[in-house]
């Protein structure tokens, strides 16, 4: 059954929950994964996003998210100017991604210190989003809940070691998916969890043999309620 917020939509800067609220959240996820405000962003837009992004303010919304603005932040209307003033260079282009949601973007962001994060995500309506890939690896999650992403080499025992550590620290997994490029190749565990994971626990997971990287993504509600 739909709740009242599914019917009337999110509190946001208009005009469209799909083209602005969801777009802002996509930008915010990219910023969160980068762990800093980016200095450069390359944004490729597919389908309806590519056709209407200027009229619907999708460009302003994505950049607002990259700057840390929540969907209801009035500064989104001026985000392009604010980004320029803060030294954030943004390049938009159209791309065809095949049979994917029409409101899909590939957002690649770079930090001052050389880090790079790329996400592919869709705004699926009502301000909700779905992330499909991080750094070219499948990693489907909604970003509504806290999410833990663990990259590793596909070898026996890694998944058991990761989930065992979470259980030992009383972290409950609500949903888990595993993707891999091929047998014995790059693999990723995506877990939607019921509470935040502390830095110390992330460091412990990182020491598990064949784990190559770990990312903890706060849920969008928690990000947007932060000062």
C-alpha cells in the first residue's frame, strides 16, 4: 500500500520529483562515495534526462547534490553559479545507455587529491533513486538505507568472513546481493544494513584477505537530515 509521501511526492525544489529531487539524490550519492566535494564532474545523461535536463533543472539538481544540497534546499536554483564560485567544473553530455530507465545518469567525480568515483543511477519517480553500478561494477541499491559495498576478488570464504564480522558487531543485514565480473574475477557485495558501520569496523573488513575496497554509504534520509 502506498503511503502519503508516495502519493504527494517529496518536499523538494521543483518542478519534477524525477528530474530534480531524484537527480539531486544521485549527485549526493556520488559526493558521499567520493567523501568530499568534487573539483570536477563529468555527467552523462540518458533518455528523458538528456532531452529535458535544462528545462526541468536536472543539471542544477545534480550539481546541487554534488555540493551537498538536499532536494528541498533552495540553493539548488543557483547551484551552477555556486559550483563555479567554488571551483567545481561540470561538463554535461548526452549518452545512449541501451535498455535502461529513461531518467538515468552516469556521474563521474574527481577530488582535489586525485580520487575518482563513477556511478550509474536512475531517478525512478517520487524522488526515489536506484544505483546500478559503482566504478563500472554492478552494485544495485536504493540508497534509502545505509549501504555497505565491499569489493573483493572472487574467492571462497570472503563473503562468510565479511558477514561474520558484521554479525560479531551486531550489524543486521536487511538485504544482500553479490555481483562478479567472472569466476575468480572482480566481485562486489552490496548490503543494505539497519545501522551505520563505524570506521573501525570498515578497517577490519578491509583487512580480510582478497578484500580490495569498502564503501559505507549513509542512507539518503540520514544524509539530508545532517547539518
